[in-house]
């Protein structure tokens, strides 16, 4: 998502869109709500905290709470930098971290294919090698048959 947003540009300045992403881990309640216009909804403190992580993040960064940081650190797949303690509205001071990069190879590195996209500067940056998109891979495949993996889990 972060990489995809770089292809959207401000019409006045020409600068790429910089999104903020917030991640927290915890229990939620989810289900379909409504009769006339049913929709899937999620509720809980974890949702509120993730939203606050996004709100208090910096443009172009992915911010994690301590709980999300500890969960993601167990996989050994990511590199983080501590942001430190920040004042979060309604929560007080919270220790937070920024996701720096993924240490796992991207789909582009595994298949040795060039990454498609419009934003050349971002494609060449350190972040581009760690972010992959199956939709992009399918769009770039003309004759190759893609075989989906048998199992996929993100922990």
C-alpha cells in the first residue's frame, strides 16, 4: 500500500502521496452489521489504538505500538527503529516504533523480474526491494503461468 500510494501525485506540486499507516495488535469483535445495507465492521480497543498510531505517525511511515512491534519482531522478518515515547490523545504517552524495512526477499527479488510502476525514484529506493505486490506481478506476466503458493501465513 505504501509503495502503491507513491504512484498518486498531487496535481499542484507533482509530489507523490505520502500515506501514514498505524499498526497495533489485540483482540477485536467483528461481524456483519445492518439489515438494509449490511457491512462488515470491526470494533475494539485494538482498532482504536491502530487508528491512533496512524493519526500520530509521520507521512510516508508505518508506525507500530509496542505490542505490534513485539509481535512482528518474533518473526525476524522486519527491521524497526524506535521512535520513542510520544503523546497520544486519549492514551497518554506511548512507546512507538517505525517499520524500517523487510528483511525477507520480495516477489521481485525471488523471480528476478523488474518491478513495474511509474515512480522510478521510489522503485530504486531501499524500500522498494522489500515491498511486493502479487497484482503487479500478474499484470507484468504475459506468457508465464503463476502458481499460487500452497500456504501463506503472516505472523
